[in-house]
């Protein structure tokens, strides 16, 4: 599969938030339409709208659910496995960017940003591809 990292950045450049850029880029790979993905992930940009967990990371975690969940036919059956994937994604993101929280990444309290939104999106997209698409 060809990398879609720059496609995610291009969506952000069009006005999609960080979470939407990730979720919409990979939505169709996991059976969800882009319109639904866009609406579902809207509240997760700007660190869930409050500068908490980075939207690019949140988007990646949503994509993990799309890939791994057994759905409503088997409630709870895949939660543990999905949480394990999420831990790996979260660790990889923090290692690559230096933080998990939007406020820290943007340097809200220090005045010194450590990772731009564009770079967080690139990192999030690479992690999605490494952890969720490598076996496709």
C-alpha cells in the first residue's frame, strides 16, 4: 500500500482538524465513509477541543478501533486487544513527538512548541500505517 501521510497533511491544510485528517485519510481502508469519519472525529481536534490528548493521536486510536473491533455482534470481545494496540500507538507517538497533550506539543505553558500540528499528523499517519496497515 502506498503511504497516505501527505494526504493526511493535505486534509489538514484544507481545514480538517488533526483528528479528522487522520481518521478521514484511513476511513475507507477500514469500511467507514469519509463523511461519517469527518463528523465522528470533529470533536477530537485541538486536543479534544481543550488542548488535552493530541487530535492526531486520538484519530489514530479511533482508526485502531475501526480495524480491531468485532463490533456490536460481540460486545467486549476485542476491547483488551484494542487497548493493547492503543498502548503501542500511544507509546510510539509520545516517543516520536515528545508529548501526548496538545498543550505540551504546542508549548502553551512554556512558549516553546515541541511539535507542529503538521508534524503530529505526519507522525500519527506513519504510526497508523506501521501498526494498523502493515498486514493489509
